[in-house]
C-alpha cells in the first residue's frame, strides 16, 4: 500500500499490487486475523496468572509472522510497514508494563488486517506474469504453474526438482547429477569453445548436483515450508535452467579428450 501525504497532513493510502490471486490473499489475511484473535483471547489469562512475558512472546510471534505474510501478499513493503507501525509499542521497564500497551496493539493489528480484507475488491490484481513464470522451461511451467499460482509454493518447488530428476533418469537411468554425468556418461552440447568444454560439463553437472542437495535440504530445514513466492520462483528458475541445458544432452560414447591448451 503506497501512502501519499495530502494537505493538512492527511495520509491517503493506495492499495498496492498483489503478488497472488485475490482469493489466496484473502485466505492468508483471514488466517492472520484468526491467529491474532487467539492471541487477544489470552489477554485475560495472562492478567489472571501474571504470565505477561509468555503472552508478549505470543504477540511477537504473531506480529513477526503477519509482517512476513504481508510482504508475500503485496508488492513492495509499504503495507507490511504500515502494519508494523500500527502494532509497534515501546519496550517498558517491566513485562507487565509492556503488556499494558501491547494488549491494545494486537487489537490495532487485527483491525488493520480486517481493513485490508475489506479493501481486497479494490486491490490491483497481480501483475501479468509478474514473476516471469511463463518464461520457464515448458515442462517446468506445465507441471508447476498451477501449484505456484495457487500459493502451494513448496509443492511447486518439489515438483520442479522432480521434473529434473525424471529427465536425468530418462536420459541415463540415473536420477542424481553425479551418477548421470559419471556412470551415465551424460554429455551436454553448448560449450562456448572447445577449451572450456570441461568447465561447461562440470558446471551443468554441479547444477544438477545442487538441485539434488537443495531437494534434500528442503525436506530437512525451514525451507521445506516455503511461503515466499520470490524464493519459490528462484528455485523454479534453477530447475528451468537445468532443463534447458538437458534439452541438449546425450550419452557420450567415449569420454571427450582433453581440450588443447590455447
């Protein structure tokens, strides 16, 4: 949301462009509102038990998560910054004093999110192919774009990795980059010159191996739950590059001789 300052210091907000379909944005905002209501519902429990610090931790987690989601929903950072400002309070000398201010901030944040939902019909739609998704390799696009458009970013990334793995297997019977280029004797045409062919082959091999590692890493770390559309797109672009290169791949009957020294 972009803010313009009019006369007498009045702030006029203009809805920013969405990064995703309106329906997906609405669902994500509604989820953050429900999470905020859950935090607000625990105010009385914190007051009755003196659990001020525990409640402040809940508030901080909700606030940080909401800011991250707003950055994923809207282009630019203005909307997230406005929410951050609406829920910002000064740290006081004690947790009980800070609590008195932040229990109001959670309600302010919920109201901000509710206003964003109300204004979604006025929101600018996501830019046409804003992420360049249609320029991905045809197989990556055909098998991943529906998942990506629906906000299923982790599933889209996993599908992209699987497309690369399937291509390696169809070419060499091996699924990993190291085996495909080693045991499978995979060779990719396209080096700029004969004396850099070895570097080019290694580059493609290491790209395929990187996808293997990212696939393993994604299932064991926080990136296994990708919520950022930009991060997901970058993974898809990595798989797309690998597929474009593998389009020119074939099995080498013999290992190419070393390139002559220029």
